C-alpha cells in the first residue's frame, strides 16, 4: 500500500514532464503567420431597418483593401454576377471601384468581395444594399 502511495505522485510528475516536453516551443521554427486582407471604407449606405436607405441606380461603389492583399486575386460579385472593377494601389491600401449594372436597378443586392493575401490566406466581406428603381 505504501509503495502505491509513493508511486502515484511520481507517475503523475513523470506524465506531466513528458507532456510538457512534447508541447515545448521550438525556437528554430520560423513559420510566418499570414495576415488576412482587411476590407474597409465601403462608400455606399448599407441597407438596414428602419432607415431603408436606397442607393441611386448605376452608382459607383468603392472600398479599400489592406496592402498585403494581392490585387490580382480580388473577386467582386453582385447577386452572384462578376462585376468589372478597377484597382488603384499604393503602399497603404488598394482602392477597388466598380459601377453597379443597370440590370440590378430596383433590387436588393449583396455585394461580395474576396481577396487573397501575399502569404496565401484569404478573407471576404459583403454589404447588402437596395438600389433605387429608375
């Protein structure tokens, strides 16, 4: 009985040491952490209750994406239709601009944007708008 009482704490300590060693930090590991692209400054009013704000037909939309996003990886859609857009880049951000197509006039539209960062991770954003009828 005394041997069991003495071995029990020793086994616990041994198990804790083995588990601690297995999860120890490896200073030789140099994996880079990928920063996801950030979306900001969407220029059109987002639709919400009770304001029910509408945007003019064929408006130009714009927003900015962080500079670590690859400009050629940007995908922009409205109602699952690809939108043509332009990208103006500088060292601080990428500004994306697109014109809403006339076919979407009078409809609720979700604008979806997706971009991939230089290190491969990605993020996406979306905005619900209501386009006024002509």
